[in-house]
């Protein structure tokens, strides 16, 4: 029997081959919710059975979809577990145009994310698999070529017959595409860890690592070039090899390496090469053009990707998405990326949206954009029983309905700058509100000159000069009619300089009707109070209804239908999903605390404190959501509360939330809700289903609260920081019981506070201040110059 041509889902358990209809229904049109087909969800098929020891840090601990590629009239994909260089229970899948799935028996698993189409032999190479144009699969076993394959690249001297494989630990192999013979070329040629990308262009192989957490002990003599890190900024690497000599391009954290030819390889020996990465300042875009390297910079939409080890990035890409368009995804922001990007033509890069989905790969297939995810894990997430991910299908315009183009960053952040030194260009095109924060440390006034490249043709002109006093700070808001592609800076004197942007994008001002089945916080209606959890012993969603103190257990299948004849897991649900409040609240605001500090968040309604609900849960791999006082916030496992960003103020009575089969699931629906494409179920089992990036459509973040409310304040003692980023219309009211000066300070780069404005407050008077349109920083705090009883109250509308 030829399993390649069976349109089935095949799972090998022991020596038994189980087959099933992949859609879970009799050839009916498969169910689709918010671009997600639940039946296409991937799982680690060898996940241990109940009673066995679950390996939460290995096989089955994570189930990302590492690479997706249209090939041989199907969509091919590979999944991965973490840290599995010798294989795992992950699979090689193909999906036909009717969305029927084949799980291929040649599957060897591992931790792959590489994909390349070898033109001369007409093969797709992904993971260790070589797939011909008829769909026949050949495999290089891990016993021959072990590693976590992160990239496959064209060969420097024999591209018709050979390819390179690059793995996360830094190994470089070459393999014959016909015989599959393998030779290891290098074990660890350059420093940096967590290999992410490799590509051949302009007669050199360029490789990228995005971390600095060692897998094995490394010494300089083991390397072909470079050295161990000499300072905190040396993390990861971008390096090149011409077949003879290795060179270090930059010791920063880099991910994808590609060019206008994409997964087919460089069109000519003169075609440009691009690589994306980041440092503490911002996202970096490296360009190799005419044999020379250039650096461009863009904002970060989230800090959840930042980590010394590079663990929280997956595989940001630049890739074609149909109709000749390319898209770049980096640090939670998607961009329209021009194939023509070069030194003489750097225009055309524009933000599309920010996102919550954790994205290893994307492509165009079957007249749709397809995005893969790394979603529900059990790595540090006991609330989920089993790791799983899925695909999203949609159009270019659908992406524009996700989060606004909101982000932060700059070319300098407390950098030693010489007079006349020119900064890297920073992208400003396509961002609606633009606030520039400037600081300098020196004992004299320093003038910063802002230069602009209007069209992206490398023609620069002076735009404005701003004088910053000794050891001073100043902000500048670009006017609404400002138009340019890139901005760069220079100073007239030596200093330690910061030039840091805050961009605020367009937001959804009101909630989309797709959320109508969820009860509003002030609606006097009965709701479904359900605890929800992806099951560990099967692929269902477990539901425990706790309405009126009752306990009714059921499960939901891939067709979003209720199953009641299942084993009762009530006790497990109660144990794992017990509500534990992770924040406190006082008269002024919400207070959160973790290893990164103690912070304040806005309030919305005291009604949220009258019932029990989930306030913290991992929804995407290594990222969790806070659901506090009717607002969802995103927080990274590593970046912590200091880097929190608000997503939406929903004003709904959400009891619980999770991701399952690629869907976001929300509990708190009205008992009388009707099926509408997002609400499914019946009395006691009704739930809302959608995509995680639907959350943006619940409405923009709003709220009110203070750092002090009738608080006894000590002189010259700073308040706790209060969240400011992500809110577009802001004002503050200041009151005190005696004449006092209150200074507001802002932290825009998460490194410390700068004086924003000082207000003289007459005793008993209230001063109201409206922040300038477009102004933004990450945190704000207050300091009074005298002991007093004061209120500093922020309103975000």
C-alpha cells in the first residue's frame, strides 16, 4: 500500500497504523472559525499516556509548526518538540486542497524549521526530508545527520548537486541531493547559539545565531572565527563563509537570512541578501548589497521575544505571500516587504499590523496566506494537558484587522556617540503617531539633528535640530503631515545619547459584533461559568461548568460539539484550574508584582472584584495573558511585567480563557446565546471560539486610576510606575492638600525615568492636563517635593 496517496490522517502507535477521516466528518465542508480549521490541529502523536511520566521539556513539551511549504499540489509542514536533535514523535504532514491530511510514515520528528526548494533536482527539502514533485519522501536519518535543522542553503561550489544544512548548535553539513550522502563540514565554526538562519548569496554562505546560552562548553580555539562574548551586548552572531574563510559580520542576535529569491535561493550572484535580528535598542535589518553590509532599524511591537538565549523568537521570516508580495514578521510586527529592497531603493517597507500569534512560518497556498503557529505548550503550563498548534488561513486584508502598528525603539539607547557620527536609519513610514524621546549625558548642551530620507533612495536632508541641555531630556512629536521613510540622527558634540521612538497605531475603537455572545460586565444576564482546559489524554477540550455551585463535566471535539459520555475529570479540573488571584488592588489602581518590579495598571469597573475569574494564563508558547479588570495584557515569560503591553479593554465577564486546536476559547457566554460562527455549544457548555488576534477587535485599551489617591506622600519619593503605553487618549488630574510641586516622570525604554513635566498644585485645587496627541511612553510615575496628601489620577479614554 502506498501511504503517500491516501488522504487520511495516519498515526503510528507501536506497530499499529490507525486511520481516520482527517475532517472528523463525512466529507462535509470542514468547520472554519476565524481562519482556523480545528481538524487541522497538530499534536505530538507519541505524547505519553495517563500514568506515564510526561517529558515536559522534550518530546511533546511543545508542538510548533516549524515550516510550511506549498509543493507537489499540497501544503507540506513539519512540527517540532524542543531540544530533540535525534528525533521525536513529531511528524511530516501534507494537506490537499480539500483540507484532508496525510501524516507520512517516513516521519522522524526532531526540532526542524528549515525549508528550501532545490531547483535543479526539483525537490522540497524540509527537516531531513527530500520530497520530489510527485510527493515521494526520502529521509536522511538522524543517525547519519543529527541536529535541530534550522536552515538549508544552496551550495557555494556545486549548487546543482549539493546543499548545506545548518543546525541550532552551529553544525554545518553538506548533503548530496541525489544520493543523500552527508559530510559534516564544521561542528561549531562561529560563536553564538540557537542557530536560526542560513542563505547563500554573493558567493558567500551567511549564517545567523540568535542566542548566547551555551549548549556545551565552548572555547575560542574551537571556533573558526570570532570569540566568546566580551560584554553583555555580544549575543548571537551574523557570520559568513566563502568556502575558505569565516568572518564575523556582527555579534548580535539574528534570525532569518534570505533574499528576493526566497526559498528557491538567490536569483543571481549579485542579488541582495537580508537578515533580521535585534538588540536592546530595536529590530535590526541587515543588508548585503554589492559586497558591503548596511544596517537599518525598525521598532519592536513586543518585548516578549527578547532573551539572551534567543529562545522566544521561533523563526521570524521574510517570505513571499502571493501576488509577488513579500512579508516580514519580526518582534510581533508584520511588514509589507518589497522584493526590491536594496541600498539605492530602501523604500516600500510598511507595517501591516502587530500580532499576538507566535509565528514560525507563513506562505501563500491555495489563494490564501497561511500562517503556522507555536501555540499551546506544557513547558511551564500545567493548565494545558497537551501541546498543540494549528494553521491560520486568510487574506492580506485580514492581517490589517489585527493590532495597530504600535511599537518602540531607536538607533541609540544610552550609546557613546561622537560629534558628527551618523546613526543607523530608523523606519518611520506607516506609523500613525510618532513620539521621539531624546536624552544626552554630558556637561554641556548638545544639539541633535534629525535627518530624513523621504523616498528610501538614500538621499538625506536635514529636517530639524533640537538642543538638549546638559544631562537633559526632551521629547518631540512629529506632526500629522510628516512624511518620510527613514530617520537618522547626529549630534554636534560627544555625549551618551538616546534617540528612542514610541509609535501608536490605529486601534479598534469599539467591540466587533463577533463578541456579542459574551456577557458584558454590567449586563444582568445568566452566563455559562466554565473552567476550560486542553485535555492531556485525548485531543478534546475539557469543560467543567460551575454555574450556581454545580459541577458538570463534558468535553468538546474537533467539530466543536459537546461530548457528555466521557470519563469524568472533574477532580483534575478543580485541582489544576483553581482560581488564584495574581494581583492586588487599592483605591488608586491595580498592582502587579514579579521579578522585574512592582507596577500599577488602570481600573475599569469594581464589578470585576465581585466574582472569581482567571486573571493569568499562558495562551501562546512562552507568553501569557493577564485578564485584569476587563483588560487583556500580553506578558512574556522572560520579559515580565515591566514589558507589559495592553491589548484590549473588553468589558466582558470572562471567566476563563485558553488556546486549543489553534483557537482562542473564552468562557463567559450568555446562557441564551445563539450559534453565530463564534458561539458554539448549549446550556452549560456554551463557549466563544475565535483566533487570538481577534482580541484586538474587542476595542482599544482604556481605563482610569492613579499612582496616588488621597495618599500620604513622602517628599521626593517616587510613586510606583503606572502603565502608559498602548493608550491613545490620555489626561491626568493632580490634587494635593497643600501647595506642592508634583513632577511626572516617564520611562520610555525600560531603563529608567526622565522628567516629563512639573506642575505647581495650589492647596485644594485640581489641575487637569491633557497629554499631547500622540505622546507615549511605557511607564509614568509621580514625585512630590513636599510631604502631602495627594491624588494623581490618569484617565485613558
